[in-house]
C-alpha cells in the first residue's frame, strides 16, 4: 500500500476523533470557540513536529519563499472561509442539504488542482470521486425529513450556494496547502508538510484570536475553562492536519480528498458505537458507495 494512502486513512481517523471531541466542547462553548481550539491549541504540537524533524532526525529547515507565503496565506484564509460558510448554513432550516453540497470538495479540488498546479487526475479517480460523492450525499440527507428530494429541489437555493461555496473554499485550501508544501522544494515531504502546517496554523490562530477579541470576548474565558479537552483537540487536530499535508505533498489534493471520504465511515461508526444513534438503510447504502468509491480509487 502506498505511503500517502496509509497517511490519509490515519489522518481521516484522527479527524473523526477530533470532531467527536469538538462535539463535546460545543456543550461548554460556542461554535467560534470550538473551532478556534483546533488551531490555537494545535500550535504547540505543530512546533513539536518541526522540532522533532529538525533536531531529532537532523532534517534541514527549508527556506520559505514569497510564493510559499502567498500559498499558505491563501489556503489558511480559504479554510477559515470554508468553516465560516459551513457554520452559516447551520442557521438555515435545510442546512443538511447545504452540508451535502459542501461534500463536493474533492471534485472542486480536482478542478482547482488542474487550474493552478496542472495536476491531472485519471478517469478512475474521477469515477471514485463521483461514486463516493453520491454515498456521502446520501448519508448527509438520510436523517433529513425532506430527504433526497429536497436535495434536487434546492439546487438553486441559498443553502445549496453556501454548501457549494464551502466545498470550493475547502477544495482551494487543499490545493493551496499542496502548492505551499511543494514550493519549499525539500528536504522531504515530512519537513515540508510540518513547516507548512506550522505557518498556516499560526496565521489562523492570530486571525481567530483577533476575531474573538473583537466579536466574542466571552469565548476566551470559556476556552480557558475547558483547556484540558481543548489541548487534546489541538493534539489530535494538529496530527491529523500534519497527515493531510504530508499526503497532499505526495499526491494530488483531489485523490487525497477522495480517499478522505473514508472519514464518513468513521463518523458513521462513532454515531453508532459512541453516541448510540440509530441508522437507516439510506445511511448504510451511502457507506457501501463510499467503500466502493475508495476501492475504485485504490484498485482500478
């Protein structure tokens, strides 16, 4: 099995754990605070990753270029924008429809990768993206009262537009991080990914701190009160991001994001095993399609 595949699956598993932990944090702080901890509390661990590679393994630190700074800034801002759009959808009655549209991220990453980096994807990768996308959409709308029909009726709705914009922002962020890491030119994919992660997460932390100080100062107090679980979120989140960045240094963002849909399987398992939620046939069928898409990606 290729290195990027193992790294991506591990990152998806860790991201699911981070999401479970953030779900618990939502009980003691707002959405902004729960989002911030993945960045702010991840900075120390991102520093540790760079230090371990530089001191422990004696890898030289790459010298950032203006191009690197530009790509990191673009990607970091796009990731924040994608998260903000996703949060905005939650205020809409049919937000599950918007969430389904946001799952077009792998397809949009393929388009952005082709435009900005000249990354080409094979027909089997596009097929895998399409199959997995259908599966993810089915899971997303499975518990909606309106169901799949609402998805079709809402093509031109504001919620669908927000979902597509969110997917575009996340897709652009993925391509931006890949471009930033590749622009470093060495010494290897691990150090390139670690430096990219550290640069991005520091920038995102500063931006969100300023935002909360100006718009939601009460969140800072709630974050301090829940620092123990927040630190765990930071550790898991930073490690997952390190994995994503390594994988996207080795492989196109589209292929990584297509395989990353396996996270929905982990989320599905968490819903059943951790939160004791009931599942329906549509969710099971969606999981089967995601697995089928991943098999096409890896075996065809």
